C-alpha cells in the first residue's frame, strides 16, 4: 500500500476535523506559520495541504482573510417550491421559500445590470422558439444562503412577454418571476427541466466560492403556457455538494387500472 506523503496526511487530518465540527463553517484555520510551529510540516507541506482542501471545497482561501472553512450545509430544493409561489403579490420567490422552510437565511440578489436586452444566441433562440438574433431580455441573479453564493442563475424571456410582466426592469422581482407573469395575465402552465453535472469553469468556481474539484449541477428549465409557447428559459449552475434537488409530489398513474375504467 502506498504511504501518504506529509501533505496528504495533513489533508486527511484536517478534513476529519472539519467533518466532525472541530473547525466550524466560517472559522479560520491556523495560519501556515502557526501550523509549522505546531509541527504539522514545512511551509511547503502546509501550503500544499491548504491548496488541496480549497480545491476539494473544504475551505476558501481569502486574500487578507486567511483560510476559512467553507459552509457545506446541504440545501434541499423541492420541486413543489414552484406551486407554493404561484400566487401574485407574494413576497418570496421559489429559492427564498425553499430555504425559509429549512430555517436557512436564503435570499436572491441581482447583479447589475439586473436585466438587459440582447440578441438571442442560437441555443437560446431555439429554446424560446424565436429566430436567432431576436431581441430577448436576459436577467441574472445569485441565490445565497447567509453570505454564500450557492446558485448562479440566468434567465431569458421573449421581449414582449418580459415587458408585459415587468421583467425588463433594473430591480429584483419581488415574489419571483412566475408570480409576476400571473399577475399581468400570463399563464405559466408547465415546465420542463433537464439536469446534468460537470466540473465548474474557473469563473463559476470563483463566483460560487469553491474549489475546482467540486462538481456543479446544471439545471435548464423551460416554462410554457397552455398553448405551448415558451415564456422563460432559466439556466442554473449550483454547487453539487450543497444542493439536493427533490422531485416530490410527482403524479403516478396505473396504466392497467386506467385501461379497465
């Protein structure tokens, strides 16, 4: 059996300490010099161990902030969150609703510009069933728990629908976009979600405050009205070690029973 080198042994030790709560989320690990003084290895050994912990998503290395234990509490995201916000004039969107039910301080922030009109790339145009290059509204938002970004979201809307629902404005949509659509006469009726996973890009890892070894979950959702017209395309990139997507309340039918009726 291969013997673990010094930095690998230190990584295993620190991971165990983090997993058992010896170091809590948001807590700083000892400085490199303090670890060296404590006999944990050379400067190179400790630096290599800390870099590996960061890549594996256990810590975040902050400039002038030290090496901080990353919050890896899992956020449970049920499919039923959509039905709970399909009421106009509500104050919480799907993310805020789901996190609040778990006692988590979840919120949605909107980076500037909140909304911008762009020419639809070919893939966006195909999903929205409009010609490539057609003006569409793109909105960006970050789903946060406490001060940690857990999801990156981008959404696109046909220009006329965005203007009708007030989704082309510069501010956050209170209550979520589905409620905004309903309150202005649009009728989101069905949604289709596609999910897959991959490793993050460098930009995604930086925005999510996690290491490059942590996979991300990609969710692409198209919302349509009763006539099948796409109202919204949403793409979500989230840290795979922090999200649990729960497809609850799915209707089940018995083909044999149905055939007998």
